[in-house]
C-alpha cells in the first residue's frame, strides 16, 4: 500500500485540517474499532474472553518492543510519561549528595519528578538550552562528581529540536551513567533503537505520535539497570506468581512487568496496539521522511510570506515539530486558524505545526488559505 492510502484510517480528515500531533492525536479508525470490539465482548460475555485479552496484552507488549528495538520483557505499560519517569526517579536507590543532570527548559513531566528528589538530598544539575538546542559538549562540560543519571527529552516540545541520543548514549557509556529519555515527542515519528543508542530508560505516553489513546503508554527499562530501580508501587501483579491469592510470596517479577502493580488499562492497550500495528505497517523510516517532506512545504510557504521559522532546520536536529512566529498576537492567530478548522497549538508566542504521515498537500493548502486570511487582517 502507498502511504497516501492510509489517509482513510483517519476520519478526522473529513472535518479538520489536523496538524497537532505533538498535543493529542486523533485515533486511527482501526484503534477505534478495536476498542468497540473489546467493549462489546465485555458487555455481552463478561470475562469469557479473559484469556484472549491476556494474549493480546502480550502481543502489544511485543509490538512496543519492536517499535523501539527492545525485548518485550523490557517493556511495561504505564498511564503516561509522568508516571514512567516518576517510577524511575523515586525507585532508584539514591544517596544524599548524588546528582541527576537535566536538560532545561523542558516539559514539566521531565522536570518535576527530579525536583521531587531534592527533599531526599539529590541535586538537579541543569544544562540550559540555547534557542532550544544543546550539545553533547554542553552536557560533558556540566558533569560533576556524583552525577548518576542524565535525563533528557528526545525532542524539545518548545522548539522541535531533536537531540543526539546516540551521542548521549556514548557519553553515558564512557562515564558509567544511566540515560533516561522522555520519548513522547519522537516515538512513532522518528526511528529509535534503544540498544544501539545506549538508552537505559525510555518513557512515552501513547497519545501523541504513537496515535494511541490518552492514559496508556510504555516504559522501557534495560535489563542492565532494572535491578537498580525498586518499584515504589506494588500490588498483586508485581509478583512472579500473580495468580496465587492465598499462599503469598513477595517475589517481584524479573522483567519490567514488576512495574505494573495491578489491573491494566485494557481499553488503552487495545487501542495503542492497533495504532502501533499501523505505524509498523507503514514503517517509521517512511513516516519520518513523509513528515519532514510535509514540513518542507510548510517551511517554503512560511518563508515566502516573510515569517520566521523558530525550529531547527538541519536534518539531524529536525523532528515532526515546526514552529513559526506569526505577526501580531499568536493567540489571535491560533484562534483564527481554529475557526477555519485548522488544529495547531500556540506555545509561548509561537504557532506549532506537527503533521503526521497521513497529512497531505491538501492539508498544506488548507492551512495556508486559513493563514492568508489571518494575514490579510493583520
């Protein structure tokens, strides 16, 4: 199938020009249908399909592993990125005076879990971005004795800068540090290989580029560091013999399922599984190329109108996110575009575009028609 043929998977295209996947994506048709099937089973047959649901859970865990180059046993289901990063931050055996290095500014999900450690004597060492960017040299220069972990967002939500994950992995290997990645703004649109890049931890909610639902995502923890992180929340599913309810033995599972204390979000897993199957079917390499090509059209059109691009344009630093600065008030521009059924985001005086692989030239045309009508009023 050609990549254009997948547009029919997204009913939203019948009503909107949707360019906001860095916020919350629309569900593909197959994800919606998977949830409807599950709901029908639960409504009509109770738990008669329980073994089938368990089998699907394992399949989706494997799909997520394939997506990031990991083994299924190294993947846990989480509710959101914040939960995944908090599992790592609070579960690591910190000692007073030790440090975590953080790249900032960043989205609060990847700041507050680390600030929360200051109450137990852990220092947050900050590397400041410059116009959204930072370099491996910046990180290496900022390292201090006592730093145990580096935490970074693969893509900066406020600029679209894609960082050198492989370079960070090499630095962490050289220095004996743990590399923890917030991957929510890259997983699904930029290929990643956690083993190749030397990533020890990766957390991502499913509601953005993964095209999944809110409330379900993935946490990858490498076997190399898994025993260094103790679950702070445990329950009946945390242990090896989870179906033994009477002769209890507190033996944590040896894989990443130890971080899943109780009943999982099955509706979320079904929807996320269907979405990830779609991404793997299309191919993340092809998705990246299509998204960058679509953003090239936006860049060309914005420049021809004399508007400033506020995102990196070098290919190795580009992501699916593209910012520009509109004339006048950015909120007014955002509301005007929304009125014309163009869905984008406004962030800190800039307009953020974030198309996915199913967006096409018709969407680009629609966007610029709406933008031109705004510019004519400015």
